[in-house]
């Protein structure tokens, strides 16, 4: 359960504001007006603090509670701007389009790809295969995972690596939802702020896909329920 101890606003108001920001294409100034119309006086700086503080915590709960994904993954990375510099959003979905995992990284290299696969496998079942583009760094990252499996004695669990671009169209399409929300934000001022916001956006996207198996409940209620 996420703690709201010491906050001066109702828990539901905070969570509603966070959900609205990460689900819809609004600025903090616009969100400030929306909240005022609902009787909540919170300035844009306060709203930003809520998003940065609570989005990652809710995303962690979503990772624990989402349904199991398939063992055939599509992996790719896309780009965001932080302080005028490009950073890299690693993402994976299964062949049905369900979100496997995501990770924002300052670098796009073998080490970053390896870390992404370690995290994704750590919170999901071991995939049988991963489809990716022609990226040498991503391939090297997955080869590292296979080496770890070999050294651990799990040689029969090797992950097949397929570098076929057209098979990866599904994740390139999936990127569009994330980009549609981040583009109007005109870049982020700090990496940790970008990480937090992306975590919230990915969680809202996961709920939108029905990965919590609670489709009968409004999306914002599912988001709030993750906070306990």
C-alpha cells in the first residue's frame, strides 16, 4: 500500500490528478484548471510533484498485479528529450500487444540493453524468443542474458533471437500511444522527472489494454486501486 501520510489533499484528488496527466495530453497549467473546476486548488508545481512522487510507486504495483505476458516478445527503443538531450525508452510487448516492461536510459548501448532484459525477465516469465530490429547493441544485450543462463546451468532455456524488422511493426505501433502523450510535454527538465512521468504513462497504457483483468471498472478507478 502506498503511503499518503502527511499530505494536505485527499488521496482520491491526488490520484485523479496524476491519472489525468499521464493518460491524457494536457499540460500542468491545463490540469490546474481542471482540478480547480472540481474544487481542488493545487498549483501546477504541486501537480508536478504528485506525478513525480506517485507515478513510479503506482507503476511498481502495476508490475506486480498485471496478468502474465506471453513468451514471444517484441523489443525496441524510442526517444525522448530531457534537458534538450535525447534519452532512450526501452520497451517490450508480447505478440498479443501486452506490455512486458519498459526502462528509460541515458545511453543506448549493450549495457543498457542487458539491464533492460534483466529487469524484464526478473518481473516476467523467461521468454522463448525475442524479436528486435537490426540493433547490434540489443542483440549483444540478449546474448549476454543467454550467457548468464549458460553459466547458471540453464542451457536448455536459451532465448531465440530474431532480428526481423517487419515482425516488429506491432511494437512500433505501440510506441505511438506513448509518443502522443510525451510529445506535447515539449521535453523534460530532469531525468528523474522523465522516468516518473513515463512510468505513469506506461501504467495508464497497461490499464487501457486491460492487463489488470478489471475491464468492468473505469480506468481511473483501476489506477487508484493500485495505490491500495
